[in-house]
């Protein structure tokens, strides 16, 4: 971290002074360093930065060598179309953690070819390659996915093949190294998570969705939001993958967590901007992605991280209000959500420091420390509330919301329990009424599927549902009557029933065209046009495998909707102290 900070400062000074280290007098014709001039520059910049000249000289030499190699790679690319990409490998894959890994490749090859080379040369068995926060698709060419000369890419360990439906690929070791030859089911697989929530998303209105708090999309008061079915499916997939990623983050499996979070980001992009503006889920996801970046020490993802933090901050301001006034108006407090702002400002401080902006990093860190002091509840107060029967989570969030006042926190948590219970009771009564109405409609002779669809269209109103079904029956009867007349007309002409029905279907019910088609083909219909259309594969959700898969993905789903706000702040404190140590040295040198 300190090395990136110093290099960023020196690059800003070099740019400001229009100094090019790869040219004379700082590099000679043989690309060797011009020691005297470099030493003089190091002394001058060392004085400006209040740092030892020897340390500055070493950093300048690193920058000089980088610039020379970059120039060589540019020339190679111009002459041969061979690009050089930088790989950020998982920890433990490189002997020297500070050295960078580069690989030469053409850009008109598929990403899978590059991944196969990484698997062979680095020795990884299962991984993904990430560029600018997006997973490379093994089947597409590198240049089609934005890979260019000097691109920086993350290599993430992954335990299984990614979801083929999302157009992603994971390289695997083995006899041929190709994903298609590998098993796609492991404990923490993105594919299994994706499939599990896909099953749940298809069960619109089922008990799974109604009884799992996380799967119910609600406003800040906990009231369910009405969302179009297509968007709801995308949102359930996004939220499910996000929650799986968060569970992996808690286990410190940040490589796998990031795979799930980036997949969740893809599904969030399928939701309308109006929906994303009403809930804070998308902002929390951006925050979690950048938190994984820092946990993986992926500081080369600076640009992507900065943009994601901007999106997160915009989302929070939109949902909570510029000064959290919307939260105050709706909930009466904003203490619990402040934990998100603590993490946001902490990551902004980190990125500012890595970017060489110590002043901005210090300003953000000061905000973080103020929030930390306010949000870290005293142990004795936590004990008092837990002795009253509240959980650790309830005690922590209650004290944060009430600025440490034990009595107010106890009242708040009690009221929240009561509100949640009342909401559950309302939803339970609503479901019971829906089941009763459904029974009335099915007893009247309507199919259960049609009855359920009618009740949904009628917002649960039984009379309106009856009218919808009655109108549909009359329309169907009229359609059937018309069809029967056409059918009898063609049968009267001497054609057989089966080809007559096929001809009417192919001509959209046009008797004249159907007659001509039958006469031209001697009373038959050509097999080419009567071949059955390809049906979509069955997605039955009732099989034992599906039930097991759903239960598996639901294991990591928190049973409380405020779980994402319940940060213990232990990891945050470690990062606060790390940045503080670097800043104190940087600002006092």
C-alpha cells in the first residue's frame, strides 16, 4: 500500500514537471539509469515529500523501468500485434508477492486460450479472469471483451464452473483444461447458487417466496413492493447471489465471494432503474465488491473500485436522502445505516491513499473514526440489553440507532419486533384468504392455474377474479365455435380431421388458404411444416434434486432483513489502523 502511495505521488510530480524517465538524461542509449541525474531528482522530490532520498530513488527506478518496458511492449504490439497483459494472481501463486506477472497474447484469440495458458503456466486448476469488474467469457475473443495492450486482469480462484447461462467460463485443470469436460457441482458453485435461485424465481407466489424474508422485496418500512414478474426474477437471482457472496465474505472466502457478487451485478443490470432507485441493495452490492477488492489486495482495480463507490454513494443518497432525512422521516433514526457509510468512507480513504492523495485520505478517515466511535456500542450496554432477552444483533443495531441509550434501544427493538409480527400476521391472513378464494374458484370448476392467475390479476378480489374467468371462458367459447365451423367446412369437403387441423393452425384459421394447402398436397400437409416445434426444456421444481438444491442455497440466507447492516466493525478497525499507520508516517516524514 505504501509503495503505491509513493509511486502515485512521484508520477504526479513527474507529470507536473514534464519529466520522462525513459529518456536522457535519466536513461542512456542502452536503457541504463543515469545515476547522477536520478539521484539529484530523488533528493529534490525527497525534500518535497519529506521522505529519505534513498527510498525515493528506489521508487523512481521502479517507475523508470516500468516506463521502459511499457515502451518496449508498445513497440512489440505495433510490429507484431502481440499484446502484453498484467495478471493479478491469487495470493500464494507467486513466489514474490510484490512482483507483477505479465503474459503475451494476441487479442484475436478466445479468452479460453489465454485461460488455458494461465492454467498451464501458473498451475491453477479452477479460476476466473476478471477485467474491469466483469468476468471474461471463454468463448469470445479477448478484443471483443475490452482486453487491450497493458490490460490489468484479476485471476480469481473458483471451485466450480460458472453459470453457462450467464455466458461465463471458468478454466479447469485436467486432461484437456476445457470447462465443458469438468463437473459443475461443488459446494460453493456459482452455477448451483444460480440454479437454486432460478427455481425459486420461477415459483412466483409460492410458499418459498412468501416465507423467506430476504426473498420479499420491501420498502424501508418492510412493506412488500409490487414488481413485474420479469424484473422480480432478475432481482431474486441478483439478491440470492449477493447473499451467497456475503456468506462467503463472512467465511473469509473472498475469491469465491467476488465471483458470486459480480454475477449478482449482472442480474441487477436487468432490473429497471426505477426499481434500483427504490432499494439500497444495488449500492450495498457495489460496496461489498470493493470490500472484496481490498481484502484480496487487488489495488490495481482502483478505477473500477472508485466508480463502484460512486455508484454506492449515489444509491444511498437516493434511498436515504442527502443527510439521511428520508430515513429519519420513515424510521425515526439512521444509526444502523451509518455502518454502510463508515465502510464507504473507509474504502474511499483507502483509494485516496493508494492514489497518493494523503489529504483526502485523512479527511475521509477522520469521518470514519467519528462514525466508528459512535457505532461501536459499549460492552456493558450490550450485556444489559441481552439480559433483557434481545439477541446480540438486536442489541447492537438498537444501540446504534439510539446513539447508545439503553432504554431507548430497548423500546425501539421491542417496537420493531411488534411491527414485524404485525406485518407477518397481515401477510399470513392475506395468504390464507388467497388460499380460500382459490378453493372457491376451483370448486366452481376452474383449473387451479387459471384461478391463481385470475386472482393475481384481480389483486385478490374474488368477485373480479370470477369475472375475469367468466370473460375468458366466453372468449374461448366464441373462438372454439368459430374454429369448429371452419373445421366442419373443410371436413365436408372430404379432407381428414388431422391434416385439416394442421392446415388451419398453419394458416392462422384462414379457410381459403387451408383449402389450397390441402388441395395442393392431395389432402395432406407437408411433413416439413408439420414437424413439432422445439419445446423448451422442462424446469420442474418438484424433483428431489431441485428441493435439495433450493434448501442448499437457502441455508446462507439470513433470516432477518437487517443482517446486512449488522457489521461488527472488527475488519473495519483493522483497516482503519493500517491506513492510519501509513498516513501518520507519510504526513510526518
